[in-house]
């Protein structure tokens, strides 16, 4: 008796192992985005890393990750997501080993840039692989698992990093924060090679390498002077580089429009850049995450350099921020976003501003003795406000785009989020170290809080231009599933509204 050609094929039997491998890959990225924050003093003692070197070690990873995310998604569309996932995972693991073996700070920076590039090839494939192997209620359950697990991964990054450094196992010190990836990455690679099914890519997909190069060059021209400018005294070349980055991004937008007009597939759907609410949202994401990532770095630096916390203590010192972020995210996601709409994006930064004011007051009252509890109230309040924004921001920005553009839009938002974090590391690190060089660490922290407050006020103004209601839950999981289309490219670039926010807690 012949089989019914209309019958639905049975689910792939190894699909839940695929989910496990995807989660491991995402958690590895989250750990590497945050775990190095507590390694500053150790890098200074071991490799002679100065303030600029530390900023490059931390922010360089986010820079190349963000600059390559969209390209990584398009490569997955063309060459197959399984192939690109395995290449990305192997490269990520190998560059982790290179980072651990770095003999000097210049080598470590170079290897971190390569590690971010490997992450950009790895991460975009996960969402597409899950869509290929799950459907219906199971797919909804999968994304329900993603949020809490990845949130936990972001929270434990500094704690794990601090614990590893303080343990100083075999005298390896800071190198352990990279070596921890080796057993995890190798195990994930073996499992992925076994369980991820082989599916060919679409060789008709054209990869715009010129556009990708323009994005990478423009990002480098922006972050380079922000990292080096203060120490160099802001010479002419720093301003020329920043001007060149603006020209580069403009050239990229024109190229995407021209590519689409010729009937070819651009890296980014040009229609997105003609939507005022979406472009405003891009600016808002860059400002918000620059402030969030930058102040978290300054908190860690203040605890270690200013208050002589050990790496383990500094890692635990990040817990009040993580707890506050989790509380704010839970309240926003479960209650406020649906009930009050866009107003949640305005209440969130106001709560953050209140937290920054409280934290500044607490810093002014500190005496000789100090514990994390002296500043915990302000840090928790700031975290609550941040969590309120994080849980809802992507949804409101994506409400401004058409259904067929969601995939591409999500990839762009995730890339801008990562690049914004890199900019935050450069700017806020420079602000803090300007005062830290004279030994006034509390003033450095307060000035960073003032800088964050300015960004929050600008972000607050931008929120009034976003849609009043977020995209209905679940839309981002069904859109962008096509192959070789804008949606498929976006799925590769990768990250849904829900997944895109998962890096914030890092």
C-alpha cells in the first residue's frame, strides 16, 4: 500500500537535542560577552593591559559580532545553516583557545575580534535550524524555553568569570574564562555533527560582500576613535574617522537600495530604512544598550579597581543589577506592556533615572568601609527600569514593520544592539578612566551615571515616535521562515524580537 503523499512527515527524532545544542551555543556567546568584564585587573597584571586595551578586549568582541551578524545569516541561507553552524562553532571554540594562549594584550585583542567574527557566523543559524525542525505548539514551547535559559546565562557570566579567575586553577588565572569554552564547544560540536540534519542551502542567494564590508568598515571607523581618542588627545584623525563612519553607513544604505532596484537580494530590506519609526528605533536601541552595557562595565571596574574587590566578589556584585533586571522584565513582559502599551518604554527609563540618582547619592555618602549593600538599592532600581525596557523594546520597534520584513528587521536590531554595546564600552570606559587615573573612582562612576542619564533622556524622547502597541506575541516566530527571501535572510540574521533581547542581561 503506497504512502499518502499528503500526510505530514513525522517530527525529526533528534530535534530536542538540536535545541540543546543551540542553547549551548547561545550561552557560550553570552558568557563571552560578559565574563571578561571581571578580568580587568588580572589582564593588567598579566599582560600589562591599560584602559584602552581593556576596552578593546571587552568591546572588540561585541563590535565584530554585531558587524557580522547580518552577513552570517545570509551565508547560512546560501551555504546551509548546518554547515555554517558547525564552521562557526568550531571557529568559536578555536578562537577561545587562542584567547587563552594570548602572549600579550595586542594578540588577545586580535583573537577577541576573531572570536566575535566566529560568533557572527554561529549565532544567526540557530533560529533557522529551530524553525526547520520544530513547528506549531512545539515551536512556541521552544521559544518559551529560550528566554529563561538565556537570561540565566547572562546573569551567571560575571559570577562564573569571577569564580574562575579567583580559583586560579593551575595558575591559569584569567585564561580560564576562555578555556571554559573548550570542553563545552567540543562536546556541542560532536553532538551537532551527529544530530543536525543535512539540508542544502540555496545557491541562488547572492551574498552582498561589498555591503558587508561597508558595514564592518563603518563600525570600525566609529569605535576606533571612541576607544583611542581620549588617550591620544582627540587629534584630527579621530574626528575624520567618525565622519567617515557616517559616510560609510550612508553608502551602505544607498547600496542596499540600489541592489534591490536591480532585482537582487540586499543584506537589509531597503523598505526598513524608509520607515521613520524603525530608524528611530535603531537609534533608540543604540543609545539604550550603549548606556546599559557601559554602566555595567563601570560598576565592575569600580568594584575591582576603586574598592579592591576580588574578581569573585566583583562577579557577585553584579547580582543586584541582574536581580533588578529580572524583576523589571517579568513585570513588563507579563503585565505592563500589554496593559499600558508604549508607556512602559517611558516608565522604564524614568525608573532608571531614579536609580541613577539614588546611586549617585549613595556614592556621595560612602566612607572608608564599603560593601555592595551600600549601593545595592540604587543598582536594583536601575536594573528594574532596564528590565522594563528590555522586555518590550524589540516588540514595539517591530510593530512598525511589515510582516515580510520582520526577519530582516530582527537581524538589524540585534546587530545594532551589539554595536551599541561596543560603543558603550568605549565611551563609558573612557569616562570612568579619566577620573580613575587621578584616583577619584567614585567621581568616575558618577560621571558615567551622568552620561547614562543623558542617553536615557534622549532615548525617552525617541520612544514617543514608536508605535503605541507592540507586535502581537508570536508573530516574530512565524514570520521570516522562508528560504532565499528577505524573510529567510532575516531568519538567518537571526534573531526574533524575543531572542534579540536575550543579550541585554549580559
